[in-house]
C-alpha cells in the first residue's frame, strides 16, 4: 500500500489561490481550486504546472473565489475531471464565476492585462455542468480509479461551506476549508461535538492564527455596537456604507439590519444592496433549509438596488438622504461599488464607513480605515486623489473565520497524527504550530513541497 502525499499547488503560507493535491500512487485529487485575490493574470492561478497527470477530481469546499475561482480554467485544461461540491455551493459558483469573467474582462481593458479573462462564460457553463451537487454527510466515491471516498461536513462559514472528509485504506484525512464555530445571524456554526471521528491527517485553515481575540467582544455585543454607531450617523442625515463580501457577509448584514429596524434599534431608513450580493441572496433564498431553523430570511425585495455608482450623479443622489448601503467589495477594492460610493462619501464629514470583515494591509479599505483626515487616496484606477474629510471610519468584528482558540479546539477534538496548516499568513501559521500540543507531526509546506503522511 503506497504512501499518501500532500502537495500545495496554491494557498500554502498565504491567503491565496487555495489548491491542494492529495495523492496515493498515480492517483490524485485536488482540494479546492481558487484564484489569488492579490495577483493578476496567470500569476493569480494555482501552480497547475506542478501536476504530473490529470487529477481524478476536484472537490470544492465553498464558493469564495480564493477556493473555486480557477475551476473553469482547470476543467478547460482537464475536461474529463469531475468537480464535487455541496448543492448550494454549485449554485453559488455559477453566480460567482460568471461574475469573475465580467470582472476580469473589465480589468483586462482598464489595466491592459492581455491574459484576461482567464476563462470565458462558456468555460464556466461547462464547469457547472461537470459539478455534482452533494448533500452533507453522504459518502461517495471520488472516481472509479481513485482510492479515496469523500463526504462533506457542515463548516459554518457561508452557505454550503463544508469540510471535506477523505477516506482511503489505512488513512482518514480531514480538510477544514474555512470554518466558523460561532452561530451567525443566518448560519449555524460548526459543532465540535459532532466531530466524532479520529483523523490521521488534519488540514486546517490558519486565517486568524495570529489574532488574539477580546473575550468580551461577542457576536451579539458587536451587533449592539453596530446599531449604536449607525444610529448616530443616520440621525444626522448621513449614510452608513458597509463594504461587504458578496457571499456570506452581505446576506448576514442585510438580515441583521432588517432585524434591528424591526426592533426599533435602527431608524426606518432605506437599505440598499449591490448587484452580486443580491444574486447570491437569491441562492440563500433557494436553500433556506441549510440555514439555522429558527431564523427567517428577510425578503430580498425590501432591500433597494443601488444603481450605476460609476455615474457620479447616481452616487451623489444616493448620499442625499439617510440610508444604509451594503456594497461589494468588503475590502473596498478600487473600482468596486463600495469604493465608488466611498470616493464621494469621504468628501463629507457626516457619513460613516463601517468595515465588517478582514482587511488586507495592501487594500484600499485598510488604507482608508487607517488614514488621517486630509490624507489623500485614489479610489478609481486612473482617477485623481481624493482628500479624506470623513472622520467616522470604524471596524466591527463579524468574521466568519474561527479564531485561533477555536482552531486549537478542532485540533484537540480530531487528535490527528499529522496536522497541516494552510490558508494563513506566516505569523498565523507559526503561532498555531508553536501552540499545537500533542500532535506528533506538524507541517506547513511551501507551494510545490510534498509531505508524506503516515497514519
């Protein structure tokens, strides 16, 4: 019986193009196939040239682009490769990947990137036809020639997100994908008590491995603080802009805001939502049985459309009355709806910009959050610098990634012989490695570095 090896094709000591090859003998499968959010052109892809043969399958943990964004490219190169994901994730991929084609096409023209788009709408359609939507907790063979069976386990991160449990003769492997152990507004958290299987190898995300959480800050207390700070802005006639990821954070925040308005904790002002977030909201509405049973998804029709924010007149009109605007992107990337709205907002003092997720230090969102009044920033590719007059820029803790204490609990619960740390910056991975006791073998391989796994 040959050894099992793990080789990162992307997303090793970084938050990037997640793609991990699990091999036994000549048979290998890929866990995720993402695109790097901070790179452009072919540099954003996993290092597919490291593959010595076509993968038997690609198994996708969830629909964020850093986990599924290169699936159409992969399946164009290896068209016989099947793709597996949960049923909601296949629907989400359909929306996210078609949007990626449109975004890449625009960026290719604006930034003169001749490689864009990396794939076409037809490639996306083929990838979706090749994708089988699976239920949670149902084991299935990956392929006729592959030694692994797989099953999806609820991960609590976003709708349809899953850990992936792989079994082969003499070895059990569990890939967490992105996980959250805390109940969110719509989605229940991963229950550690349900993780009753011992695994030989645990592949675990490390996103927040370097973050020391404030124990007094809870999901409920952050909602209360959000309501208090938003009310201050709205009562002055200002607009609250909430930059949010289109998948997960947008749907969660819209429902939080609707509940706060219904309870009288926020004034009854218009609430706006941007395009891709609305498209993903429709998928949430289709799969409400995957949400917490005690919650009721607010009707999408009661959230107004933002309109063409690339037209300055639309943005100026949007800011004339008190309202709440939830818009992509969450990190305020240049040229996105949130950036175009912020470009006009920062010229005034009475609005508020509330960040609700992770901000990479290289992004416009991070720079704006930490800018001083009168600092100048560029919000639009090729645009002019804008002086920041707006003092009210805040961050709220609504992360859907498990903090390092919860990651430790997962390691303790699964009692692995091998633990492999991925999807994290080097300092996050190093903290987890140093504070992961009782595990015989700890690995954090670089891209292209293979690790042999023993049971």
